[in-house]
C-alpha cells in the first residue's frame, strides 16, 4: 500500500466535554496518549475504560468535506473530537498497520465508531453520516513531537 498524506490539525481537550484546543505541536507518549489530552490524564468521557489501543484518534479532512458536500453539515476540525485531522491518508485501510507521523510510529487498532454524544454536544446530526467514516483509533508505538504540516506515510 503506497500513499503519503499530511497532518493538518492537532487538537486536545483538557477534560470531558471541554472545547478542543488546536496545538502548534504535541508530544505523543506510548502507553499514555497525547500530553495534556483528556484521555492521557484520564479525565475523558471514556477514561474509565482506558485502552492503549485508542491513545490517539484520527479523522480524514476528506470526511469533513463529504459531510458538507453530501449532507450540508459543516464540521470544523475542532468539532469532531478527534486528535489528528489528516489529508490523503486512507484511515479505514490502516487497521492492523503501522504508519509514521513525522518520526512517531502509530498502529491503527480499530475504526472509531460515531456516538450520539457528539450529536448532543454539537447540536448537529452527524451520527449517521459518520458511520464507517468516524476515524481511526491508534496505539502509539514510538513517541515524539508532532506538528501540523508533517507527513504521514506507511512504515
């Protein structure tokens, strides 16, 4: 599988339901997550079910474009509640695969499932349109610092 994508946005939230904050750079820590994020500090909605297989969540910018084009739903990168927004990355095909974000290495663990909580939080009907397009949950295999503009590519 040959592809090369780009990291467009990095977001974290300090606690459950808190607004997502854009970062100019972030540190990925294996076994923990993104420094400062609600799941790394165990203050997220699903923190009581911590799992290293969802230390970082990704979503395709193409999904946001499709929501606007096909459903008339504008969803900004800080609204989707995923940590990393990518372009040109086939996330649905990366389950069980290793890939790089800069020098960091992630392993795609499972597709993210949309939840009604997001609809309630945003007041936008995104649940059905995001089925099979809600992103990818990943494990951090090799940590380090990431920044928007970095390349994503298979290992």
